[in-house]
């Protein structure tokens, strides 16, 4: 998969699901920061803000997770969970 490190974070906002049965993901803007929420259960959601460095996008959810994005295929990639597909238009 060809993922890019340089893309506007707003391009990945939305709802994402995994084909590997990993928890669903929501990426959104909270008026100050872009955030990623990993939804284990409706009562157990882990959220943190997304950091952008010269090495790409990262989020710290019980350890650093790198975020990649394939713009051509509209596929999100989390280094710990694998590929995600968009579930709805944002």
C-alpha cells in the first residue's frame, strides 16, 4: 500500500471501519485540534489529539500509533491495527 506522510488532516476526518475486526475509528476536529477516537464499545472510547511531525501523523493511545493514508484508494492505515475503510462521507 502506498501511504503518504504529507496530506491535510481534514482529508481523513470521518468514520472508519476495519476489515480485520479492529475497533472502529472516528477522526474529527474539536474546534482546536484534530482527534482520533478508537471505539472499543459505546461506553469505552479512547481519544487523543493527532500530532503532525516531519515524520508523519501520530496519536498516543496507550503507545504511539502512526497514521497513514492512501488518497487514491481512500484507505486509512494505523500502525497497530492495519487498514481501515471509510464508512460514510464526512
